[in-house]
């Protein structure tokens, strides 16, 4: 089957980004010029609506998409630095956090921050880039990442008081921190905030909403493992609020992806990734082969090939972060690398594990490697 494919920024900077269209590279479907045009359109729509929180999120998404495309296809283009600067400016204004942002772009935020630190003459901007870099680099330090995510969610609600999406992050941050770290104090905090009378309970998103409600039900019933004092009372309050709603709870997405031109859901079958140029099918076949050899006790002799597969998967994620098979590929490679014991395979395994459990935390594959597991009914 063939796979088919911070607010307002000074107008002068946007004008400086205007480029003439050029032909897209044959293999990669995401044309940087197309993505720049989407970024410009998102800016114009948001300006017409006076920049609410969702507008900021959408604008940042288009910046990250354009930035990735320039990084991968036109890294020497003058627009590369301009978009990197925008990413830092808007990302700082929106308190970008890899645990709360769902664009799969932590690698680009890291790259853009490093570019600004190296090239900008603006001390304030450099400090902002350093703050973003701290967040992007915290992917392998769950306790730090959790603390930063909660700080960022609180800062967004302060900047956008009364905004539903910003309010939702006040629960999303501790809930995701609980899943990531296994520290029940984060779950308790999520219950406390969700029980508040002004929390927009009816707007829980599809990503974590159903699971959160199941955990609330278990806490109310007294069957939640590791519960803390107050968890049941808060859960009872949440459930009563749900019952008192004038209409049924509809768990809906916070926002839809508005930039469908960037990297369609599936990576094309004829696109190739990594140093060895593996297609998606090639990645899958190489995984099968390596695991076959591991079954015959080849062990660390397969480490080199396994690392080449990891390189291809990481390359694919950079270009097609929304590919629906990405969590499966990451999980398959993680479990393969876990069968070897070289320093290089362990390092690669840890890096891919962070990628899966942070940027794809809601996937079944991420939950297989996270401890504790998600609550089940």
C-alpha cells in the first residue's frame, strides 16, 4: 500500500522573511516556501482576532514547521536564521515546553536556540534562547522536565487569564508529569486543580481526557493505587461537577492541526532516511532482520546495524513527526536496542525512549515503557 503523502512580531521581521518560491526537493514533500506561506497566513488570521492563546499556539506550530523545513532543506538560506529567531521569540512568549507542546519539534527548538545563542547580539534574546534550551535539553531528566512544565503552564495562565486552553494546561502539566515520573504528588495536584470551580472540565482534550476521568473514577471508588489524602474528596468533586453539567461531557481536541501541507500524516513510501537511506519499509525489514539475528544470539554484533536503523527513524521523525506509525517504529527500535549492551546502543535507546514517552506520550507504545502504567477500568 502506497503511503501518501508572542505575541505580535514586528512587521519588519515578517517582511524580511519574504522569499521567492522555488521548486521543492523531489523527495521531501514539505516545501519551505509553502510552510512559510502558512506561517504568514496564521499570523494574519491571529492579528485579525487579537491574538488569543490558541492563535499563539497555532502560529508557533507554523513557525516550527517552517523552521524544520529550512533546517532540513535550506540550512544556508538567510531565512533560516530569521525563522530560528522567530521560534525563540514566539516560543518564549508562549512558554514553550516539550511536555506540553505536541508538535514533535524539540530537536528544532534546541537547534534554533543554539543558533540564537551563537549568532544573536541581543542579550535578552540570548537569555530567552538559553531558557528554551534548558527545556529542550530536559527530555532526559523527567523530574526537571515536570517542574519546568508546571512552571510554564502556570505562566501561560497568568498571561492568558480566563483562556480555556491555558486553563487546561494547569491540569495537563501535572497529569503528564505523573505519567512521566510516577510521582503521585503530580497526580494529586492534577486532581486538586481539576476540582476547582473555574476549571473548564467540559473541555478536556481527547489526548488525556478519557484516561484522566478513569483515574478520577478510581480515586472516588477508593481503588486508585498510591492515592494521597484528599484525592478521593477532589475526585468526588470532579465527578459531581460532571454530573451537574447541563449537557454530556464531550471530550474534544483542543485544536486541530491547521497546517496539513506540512508533512502529511504518512511519510511517502519512496522517501529515504538516515545515513543508509532506508525507506519506511526498509526500516521495518531491517528491524525484522536484526531481531532475527538476535534470536540466534548474535547479540552486540548487531549493534552497528541497529544504530543505523535508529538513525533512520530519528531522521524520519524530524521530517514526518505526525506519521501515525512513528510510535510503533520508536517502540520496535527501543525494544531491539534493549537486547544489546554496548554504550552506543544504550545511549540511543535512552534517547529514543525520551522521544517516545515525551513527544508521543499518549500512544499505547509510550505507555508500554512508562512506569507506572496508565490506569485501566
